[in-house]
């Protein structure tokens, strides 16, 4: 199950990145909102019980925020 959880987290992040690129394109990007989302995403990853610590660290390294 943790492999699916890890893939889901990475897919969710990639979807967010695509949305962020769209916001930049239309000049509706907010750095404050981005920082809040990033912090919430990190907390969500760390709270996942189905992921190992190594998988959590891999996801956090992937998102780089």
C-alpha cells in the first residue's frame, strides 16, 4: 500500500506544480498561498501512516519546498 501512497503523493504534487504554472501564466500566483500549501503538503506527507520514513523523505526531497 505504501508504494501506492507514495505515487499518490508525488502525483498530487505534480498536479499542484501544473496548477502553479497555470497561475503564473495568468498572473494570479501568490507566494504566501504557495508557502502555506507547501507547509500543509509537508505536514500531510509526514502524517501518513502508510508510508515508511524513507518514503516520506523521498517525497519531501522530490517536492523541494
